[in-house]
C-alpha cells in the first residue's frame, strides 16, 4: 500500500477546461492530488500535452495511462476516427452524438477508481457537468450517481466519486475558475489538434459561449476565420 493519505484524490484530468477547474478545486482543499490522464487513441494529443505542462508547473503527480489497445473497441466516433468529418456548430443531438466515444467515461472512471484503491485515495474527482443542452449520456447525473454507488461497493475500500460541477453549466464552471484566478490559456478544448483552436467545433463553440456569458475574452488563440461571440451582451454565443 502506498503512503498516500486516505484523504487523497485521483483527478481525471484531460487538460480541458472542466477538469482543469476540478484539479484546482482539489488543490485548494489542501489534500493530496494525483492527476490521471488517458491516451485512448483520440485524434490528437494536445490536451495531454497541456495537462502534463500544468502538472509540472504546479508540482502535481501526473500519470498518463496508455490504453490505446482498446482503440478498436471505441473507434466509432469522430473523436477517435480521423477518417470521419468533425461536426461543426453549437451542440445539438446530431453533432453531439457524432462525438460520443462508446462507454468512455465508464471505462475511464473504472480505471481511476482502481488507481484510487491502489494508492489508498478515498476519492475520484471527475469533471462531468450539466450544461444547458442535450447531455452526453455518461455525464448525466443518474449515470454519475450510479457509478458512485458502484465505486462504494466494488472494492474492500469504498471510493467516493466526486463531480462538483454535475449540475453546473460550462459558464458556471468558468465563473468559478475565474473567481479562483485561473488562467484558461493553460487548457485545450478544440476537437481538432491543429496549431490554433478552430472555433467551429461543438467544444469550441461551447467554450466561447461560456466566456461570452462571463463577459470576458478567451485567452486561447483561435484560427483567423473562427467565428467569435459578441461580448457586448452577456450570454451571447
């Protein structure tokens, strides 16, 4: 058994906005934080690179689990199949469904719970959020609550699944992070792995709308032709 305190937490850290905010919330609690990222054969590694840099800067223990061997089991998604077109525009049922990675969060949560048990951590932190649109199935409260029940009985030592933003929108998560003084230039959201964020995919559009809702500019660099929200009216997209 590791010497990690039972009050430690394993943060599932993708390098995106939500997990970045969750990571810093955990750090501010003063508990031991272990960041866990996953390489599952996604189209690019930009988020993982950002995650590694942030963890180095803050002295956070960081592990990238290489689970690319399962790629053939979860490749029916625009996020894992480079041959498929990446949908653009604000999230709706059609383009959101195209970016669902089959059973992703159940897989990642299972591995994070195993990591927590392995090191003696009592918690797994996870950035699922409610949003204000149709939700990914594995971000819905009923999924997270069911997984939390499983985490409590799957091992001799129960693990708590902690999703602090489960009923928050992206704009509310961002507001919390801004209040903490976080720099969101240290995150990557775009579904494309290009030099600049595209500003057109659903993930970019949701991110930009969150910044607009907070009346601030996104510090991330975007492609010159990326559509920008109107910051003159909060909540504009």
